[in-house]
């Protein structure tokens, strides 16, 4: 059996707090069926969360064999 790869997620506490606050805001708007209007910097925060989730998915696959790709590949045809 091969040794699992070691990973270290690079977390920035204040950045992660801002990302979480953004997700809570978007979720609150969705619950109340209100439109969400993006503010300056929101796109960067969301891209950072996407990167974090991709890193977690990589670890799940490499260490535990769990296939949890977050983006389905497009079927051609």
C-alpha cells in the first residue's frame, strides 16, 4: 500500500472569515428570495473558495480514493 500524500491547506484566517460572511450573505438573500448584487471584491472571495474546495477534493481523492470532482466534465455529442 502506498503512503498517502501529505497536504497542508494554506488558510488565511481573516480572508476565510470574509469568504464565510459572503457565503452567509448570499445564502440569506437566497432564503429571502432577494436578488444578490455583487460588491467589489466578491468575485475574488468566491474564486478563493473554489480553490479551497478544489484542494479539499484533491486530498479526498489522493488520500482516500473518494472521487468528488466538483465540476462535472461536459459530455460531448
